[in-house]
């Protein structure tokens, strides 16, 4: 699919990130359109967090380029960071600050104009529904409210891009629904990248899904297209009223049916079946007319479709291999950078001594 250049907010080209002999991101390329809500999925250790940290400028890349709104993340990091709001899995909160103090602090860090700061803080607290908690210490807030405060700091400065890493982890069902509604509202004025292990969340919120595995892009498409292209399993779930033996005999005469599974019976008069055929075959009419001739009414006929969980497992081959975690790899990278820094300091001290 070809994108119009002016609609692209993020462009990632041949991105590579290596930690020693481990490759966390392997020649990854993709684009994200403005106004999109992208569900960013992958097994543990697939490279999701590493990719997001590179986009935000938190860590460097081994190879490749990342541009946000046409600006190179590595060449103009300060300008790019102003365009990005980031909510990590564990929000960077200061528990001994009040909500208002913390958001003031964040606004100062993001260099929000003084003339706009107070109004922006009030608006964002209203948008994230934390205004009633404005003067309460963060350490006294519930998990749900802490997550909202984390979301508020990500929105501060009204960045074009908001990256959310597991934004509903640890929340109760009511809080999850509220955060999802907030994310949908954000998409009206922001582009959102959402990383989550909760497939229902991605299905409910995102308009596009991207799946990576072992650092490589496996699948990227609109959510509805995934259901159409991968969702059909060539099967039907049926509830038919009538004699089981006669129904099975009639169905077995339909040549396009490959397999019939008799399910648990809920009534002596109702037969529950799973009927399978070749993928993308449509046998509903065949079954309908066959049952009409037999005089057995169909009470339920439902197409079996793969859920996003099924699609995820299918394209990643149920990936559950043991691997070094991304967090460990990033610590390895930071340790190396610290060692390099120490070595540079040693060289500087040596040079000074020689002088």
C-alpha cells in the first residue's frame, strides 16, 4: 500500500539494534499515518520496547533511520522529543508531589510557555479526569488514577505522537474501559502507538495492527482487513432442531464439508455441531437448503472466525522461545555506554597528565 507522503508521521527504515551478539530489531521498516491508532504487538522479546525507545530517542540504533514528521530522530533529537509523549509501562511519577505539582514540573521540563502552562494543566486534568485529585499526593492515589496521571504527563505540551506501553496493565475492568475511552478521545488530535498484550484492548481501540517477531515485521494491516484475510477458518457453528442421525446423514452428503464435530447437547431435540470446510469456502446456502428439505429448522448458524489472539499465534507460530528480555538487553547497552564513558574519562585524564 502506497502512502501519501504528507500523511506520514513516522517512517522507520531498515532499523537494526544489536546488543553484542543479540539482534533485538532486525531491519524493521514501517510507516505510521497521522491520526492513526496503531496496535504494536509481538511476543516477549520481539523488539517492541526497543523499537519504541529508539523512536522516542531514549536509546540509539545500530543501523537504519527513524523520522518523525520529517525530522531525523538521531540528528535532531530535541525537536523530535517535543513532538512525542511517552507513557512507559510503569509511569515515571514522583509519589511525594501532588498531581498539580507534578504536572507543573512536567510542563517546565517540556518547556511549555508560562502564558499557556496553567491553562494547559487545567485542560489536561479535565481531559484525563484527574482534576478532583489535583491537590492530592500521588502516593495516595489508586492504581487507576496513577495511570491517568502518567497519561496526563504524556499529553503535556500537546505532542503530535503519543506512545503508550501497556497503558491498562494492573487496572480493574472499569478502569480499563475508562482508559480505552481516553485513548480513543486522544486519537482525535494525536497519533497513538499502543503496545499491549491484551488482544481485546487492541481490537477495541486500534484501527491498524502491526505484529513483529524476533525483531522483524510479520504482519501489518487495518484491523478489519485482518479479520477478512485471516479471520475465516472455513467453518460454521450450528444448532439444529431435529433427529441427530438424520441431520448427520444429510450433512455428510454435502461434498464441500470436510469434517463434522458433534458438540455437547443442551437438549434432546437440539443438535449442536461444528462443521468444517476448506478455508474461505461458504457452505451456508448448502446447509440451509439441505436442512429445509429435511424439515429440520436451523436455530443458530455462526461463522467461526479467528480472534486476534488466534491470528497472533498463527503468524508468530505461537512464539514462546526463551530469549534474553529487552530490558536486560537495554541494561547491557547502557552498561556498555557507561563503560565507554569511563574509558573516555580515563583517556582525558591521561592526556591531561601527559600535558
